[in-house]
């Protein structure tokens, strides 16, 4: 019976092939846009470093003025002072590792006169960064702890910067200059597909950082701070100097600019860590620091990203438009389906008169809409692929070709999950739109249509 | 008009009628939201630049070697660039047209609560106006003695400025700005306005506030390590692209620097608009596809309704309906459904725009937009019924006697 | 009055030509009650369609109330049909979506009567057919006979000069057929010319004049004393 119904369904689809094509297209176009938009937000919302996102924590303690604005969006609170970050790192905490991050722009220039100098967006950090964040290396590896302690002139390059400076060769041990300072390459990173750049809280997808240098080295040599300095009133007029000149003043100031990340061996230690942080801030309060009430946060990477996603969620108008668009497409398909089925009223009433049971007819028509749904899903997935490629190219155009398709493609990639979702959505919605037309057609009274017209 | 029979007949075809109305409702919602956002994003989009941007080159360069003597470097740079065949004029600059940074405020009085006026400062040498090709509207351009060339530490503030036409209009309405004084910051020394030049585009930020041409030109070239001037270069017609390499080479003659970017101002202009432009384009393409689909859908549903009512149409024809009254019947019927859908759609649009702007608070919705979209969709729907209705009018009245 | 001179109707399909009517010459006077009989497929309906301006013809002339309809535009023909002719069909042909009142209203709207006049005419017509109490019913809520009476009401509401009926009793049982026939006779008594196609010889005989059609050709048989032209092609 099922096979018979299936062949009947196939025949019926072939019978008025234009209508079938129209229906498939209607579903496919709707699915295409929906999955395009959903894939973008799915990829965009993916948690970077997912396998340890619950063990990596962002540490914040509010060292602002009493009159400062209240905290409304926690992840966007200020960072730590250099002093506090180091105090915490050196204290006895439940964390197994700590790393700090601040950003700079340096000019990388080779001793080879043929290689023109270029500006590198630079991460200033310590050696734990590379193990905490699972950075893959092509050549060499992270600098040693002693390099951190000794403020050694070392640098880690990315594939891009190594290509520019050394033609992609293994450059470990080679020398180059960071601004006017001679440094040695200790490692070259392999392609690091982080998704979004969470560690500097920019959550950017495109342009990557291209150099990594030790914090101690940067402070010792006064590498400029490309950070917003948030200072207590007594330091506010020195902000400009702190950014570019007075590094000693900065590290002893009440200006925040350092991001502190902690890795806990067990997520459950977070409370213990919070306890520690409270104690630390209380002890500093006794020294007359931290003028405000306690606003400490120890937030897992997972939570940070989730909060961020929520904030971004409603930005894209297409996220609102796509579902409406999809519904319109489905309504269209209902119209076509109804037209198609009602044309067969006579046939159905005849079949009913000849003894076809309702559910038998029902399965035939269900097969028919399901086949349409699957086809719509497949074509829709193909359209979504094209849509995502289109969006990728729009994104590249918008960035004025500063990012490569390769660097961005992961954000516009259709994976198995989304493909399955696409086809499943198409099938479910084809059944939903089929409900009313099928109900109408199987409820035609037997032979009612057989008399006049 | 035959509203009553149409309504009665719609009552018998509730589902299909509802299908058309809901489709119209959703379509007008999407279209209204999309066009409202697009109009809002594209407001002041691609305005006249006031510049010959295809023939102006912008170079951004920085020194990383703190030992470089910036004063000499700048003099050398300007001389070297000027000697390149094809280069007409060159000026050091800070802000770049189409890419001006955070706006500053200027004041007409030194009082604490004086009203501030948004603007961008363009610092250039005496040739700056030639590079940008500005026309003198009133007063005069700077002369060499007025130009401050100095390191940041030793710089004295300028005493004269020029302002753009639009800036003049905002500051002084119809009065002449010449000889008037201006405060370039709170608690600063006043400066004198010596001339007014033709408008040119500042950048995205003020453009977004409807102040695209509000600029002030200061005769100064100030340098500092980490913040030294860039260059704007006027070149001969059509030669810009071919001069990138010679200019780059000329600049690299001074060691200890890198060049961050060299481009025509046309490209800078593209960057200023491309984000908004492509977002607008995506929304418009999506909504046009939607209108198309909905149009086809309505045409399909109407033609189904007509096939179902073949007999009825024949009866009407037999009872004296002209072809036109058959067409009119379907147009009126469809318009009733459409208008109902449009009304519901307007409500839905308001709901959505409320949901979408809950975070940001400012509404993008414009009612005239909704109205235009409604009329547009109505016209599309009339077009969509037109063909099936014409087919309906061709139904022969003789079918009424063909029983069976 | 209605006059046809040498009217022929040929149906052309891709395969064959059917001469549905050949050289019909006929004169029907005002106030006549004419029945048309003939075997199935002989051209009765085609004749009625031509007479009722539902179908165009290629040859001959047709005068309706003295006007030659040949060469009239579709709009003129529609108006003429609306004003001069009422139809009653075998399958009733009521508009299923509309209640009785609005069904009867259809031709009156095309006529351009104002609201008050339409209402009066509808109520009158429904009263004549004895259905005044059921204005709001849908056609499907009525029996066949009742539906046919509504159709008759719709046909006469505009006071047409001619009432054309194609087997008006074909779908009805004899009781109902009887009452419909009586109704038609009553209408004829009021001066409306009636042309009725029927299979039922009994009914055909009740008409004042019977026209027989065989294979598209008309032979006219007078059943009463009124003068009748017998013309054969
Ligand atoms: N629309 C048409 N197209 C082709 N042939 C037709 C059409 N209408 C009627 N005929 C043919 O014309 C002839 C007369 O038909 P009709 O007038 O309906 O006969 P009757 O009503 O007497 O049964 C028949 O042979 C029929 O097949
Ligand atoms: Mg017949």
C-alpha cells in the first residue's frame, strides 16, 4: 500500500510539474534566506574554545570613582590596573594559570631591505596565553617563563606576518625589529581558527592580530598602549602621557587597561576564586584604593560569550525579516497545494466511491507534500549556500577587501548541523502547510463530485 | 460598487481570502521595515563630495624609529613628492576627507555654557586648498606666514581659520563670517575667520548627523612621534593609480617609517558608504524578491479562485455582465482583501518596529514609508489579478447551458 | 418580437466542423409561448444560446425587438441581454456563494438600477415565485424546485421581453416540474415571450407553439390558431 501510494504521489507530482516546481521553489527560497540568516547567527554565536569555555574565566574588579556610572552591562565593565593584575597573578589563588592581555600596534620590520615594514596589530601577554587558549604552532612554540621574567626580546608571528617577513620559511631563531627594537622569533603560529577573537573582547571575526610579544618586554621598552585608559580622577590628566610615554607612571597608576584571564582546573572553583578576589579587593580598600562598593566579577568565557550574543542578537534586521519571508513563501505554497489538490476533487471522490479509505488517501497526499518538502529543503540548502557566499562577499566588500575570504569563511560556512536543520525545517513546514489542503481533499464526500460538474 | 456581493462571496471562501490577506499583511510588514531601515541608513548616502576625488591621492604613513627628525622628514617628503611627474600639489594633513574622525565642537563665545557646533578640523599647509580644489566663496586663502609648522610640544595655536560654506551658514546664518571670531575649544584663545571655501565631505560621523560639509581649515602642520602628518596629493587627471608606486618609493627614501596605506580618495569615499550601501542593498533585494513572490502567490490564488468560479462567471456574463465588470469584480475583491491585509500589516509593522528598537530606543519607522509601501503592494496586487481576471472575462457566457 | 434570417452556426474544432444550426429562419412574436423539442444533440441549446445572445454566429441576421444584433460589440450585447432576456437553465445556475436576495440582485445591478428599485423588484419577483420568506438562504439550503423558482425570479426581476428556458424541468420531479410550468405560464400571461427547450412532450404541448429541431434544421409546428410561418431550408 505504501509503495502504491508513493508511486501515486510521484505520478501526481509529475502530472502538473509546473505547480510542483513552483511549490518547491517557494519553499526553497524561504528556506534559503532563513538558513542563510540562521547560519550567520549560529556561526556568529558559536562559543570559541568551546571545550574549555567553562574553565576559562575573565576577572574584573571595579576600581572606579564613587561617582562613576553604574554597571548596566557587566561584560563591558572596565579592566584591571597593571598593579592589580600582577598582584592577583602572584597571589595564591585557585587558578592554575593566569594570563593578561592588552593590545598595541607595532611596526614589524625586517633586516632585509627588500621587505617593507608593516604595522601589526599586537597582543601583549605572557607565555600562559598560548597554552590556555590552545594556540597551534607551525614552527617553534610559546616563549618560556624565563623570557617573561627576563623581559626578553622575543616575538611570536602568525602565518601571515611570517609570510610577509620571511616568505613563509621557518623563521624560529631569526631576528627582526619591533619598531626600532631587535627581537628574536621563537614561534610561528599555524592557522588559528578561533572563530571570534574573544581574548581582547573585540569578538572580531576578520582581521587577525599578527604579532605576540611578552608583557614585561613591552613595558620595559615602552611599547605604546592601544587601549582606552580608565583612570581615577587623580590620574586623568596624565592619560595621554601614559598611553605613549610615561610607562612607569602608568604601571603604578590607578588607570585600568589590562584584561586578566584565569584558568581554573575545575569550574566549581569559581566561587573560591570569587572569595579570593573579594578578599583581595577588601585588602586593597584598606590601603585606600577601590573607592566604590564591591563590583567583582569572575565570569566564565562561556557566560561572557553568551551575554555578548544576547546583546548582538537583535541587531540584524534580516533576523526579523527572514522568518516573515519564510511564512509568506509557505502561504504561497499552501495556495498552490490547495489549487492542485482541489483540481483532483473528482478523482478523489471517485476513489472514495471505489472504496479508498481516508487514511490511505491521506498517506498518498502526505507523501506528496513530504517529497515537495525534501526537494524544497535540498534546493533551499543550495540557495542558502549561495546566500552565504553572497553575504561573505558583501562582508569582504564592506571591509574594503582588508580581510580575505579565507579568514572569514568559517563565519559563513554551512555545516552538517545547519544542512540537516534546513531539510528538516523544510519537511516539517511542508507537512504543516499540507494539513489544511489534505484535510479538505480527504473530506470530499465519495462520489459527490460525480453528478453534474 | 458591488461590495456586498463580494463580501458575501468572500464569506464562503474564508480560507483562501485569509491566505491572501495574511500574505499581504506579512509582505507589507517586511517591505515597510526593510525600506524604513534602508531609507534611514541611506539618508545622506552618496552625497556630492565637492572634491575631484578620483585625482587626489591619500597616503598614510608613520615613523617607528624615534630617532627620525620629523621636521626634516616632512620637508623632504613634500619636496620629493612634488618632484614626481604627474603630481600637481601636496599638503601634509591629519584628517582625511570622507574619513574624518571624532567631531570637535567650536563655540561663538567664551562663556562656559556657550552652544557648541559640530565640525571637523582639517590641518593643512598653504597649498591645502589647491590639493582639494576648493573654490573661494568669500575672503581669502591663507598666506605662508599664517601657517604654523612645528612639533607638537612647541606649537602655538593658529590665529586664523577658514570655514566651509555650510559651516558659515550654521554659525552666522546670512551674516558675513569674515572677521568674526571663533573659539576652537572651551577656554581657548579666539581665532579669526578670514575666508569661506566651497563645501567638501568630512566623513561618516557628521554625515550621519546631516552635517556632511561642516569643516574648518587650520593653517598648521604639527608633528609628533606616533602622530605625524599624512599627505594628500593632487595629481594629473587619471594618473593616480600609476603614481602610487613612485610616491611610496619617494617616502621610503626616509628610513624608519612604514606606509600604512595609499589610495585614491575615491576609495576612501567608497569605504565611507559601502557598509550602509550594502546593508541597504541586501534589504532591498530581499524585500523585492519577497514582493515578487507574494505577487506570484496572489496571482496564483486568484487564478485558482477564478478557475473554481468559471461557472459563476459565465452566469454573470449571461445575466448581463460586461467583460469589464467581470475584471472589475476581481480587482475590487482583491483590493478589499489587500486593504484589509495592509491595515493588519501596518499594525504588525508597528509591533515589530517596537520589538526591534526596544534596545536602542530610537524608532526607524516612518509612516510615509509604510504608506508608500502599502500603495506599492496594492498596485502590485492589482497587476497580479489583472492577468487572471482578463482570462476570467474571456469565459464564454454559453457555458451556462452546458450542463454536466 | 424575435426574427432570424438564414442564421447558421458552425462549431469548429481542430478535428471536425459541426453544423449545429443550418439556415434557420424564424419569427417569434411578442407574447408567444414557444416550446422547442428535438433529439439530443440536434441543436436546441445552440439555438437558445443564439437567441439569448450567449453565443455569436457567423451567418445570417438576427433581429431582437427590431434591432439587428449582428456586428454589435460585446458590451452592447451584454447590455441588450441584460435588459431584454431572462434565462432559466436546467441546472438552475444560481451563484452558490450568494443568498437568494443577492442572486436575484445580480442582473439588476448590471442594469444599473438604484438600491430602492432593486429591492422592490427583488421582493416582487420572489413573491411571484412564492419565496419571499427565504431571502437570506443560500441556494444549497433549498430544494431543486425551489432553486429553479429562484432562477425564474432572477430571470423576470428585470422585466425582460423574453424568457429563455433550457430544459427548466429537466432536473425536477414531475410535481415540481408541474409547478414550475405553471409559473412560466403565469409569466407568459403577463406578456413575457417565452421560449422553452424541453424533452417532455406533455409540457411541450402546453405551449402555444412548438418548434422542432432535427440535425440543426428547424421545423415549425403551430399548436394553436395563431399564424405561423413554416419555412424549410
Ligand atoms: N461549444 C461547442 N463546440 C463544439 N461543438 C458543439 C459545441 N456546443 C455544441 N456543439 C455541438 O453542436 C451540436 C448541437 O448541440 P446542442 O445544441 O447542445 O444540442 P442539444 O441541446 O439539442 O442537445 C452537437 O453536435 C454538439 O456536439
Ligand atoms: Mg441541450
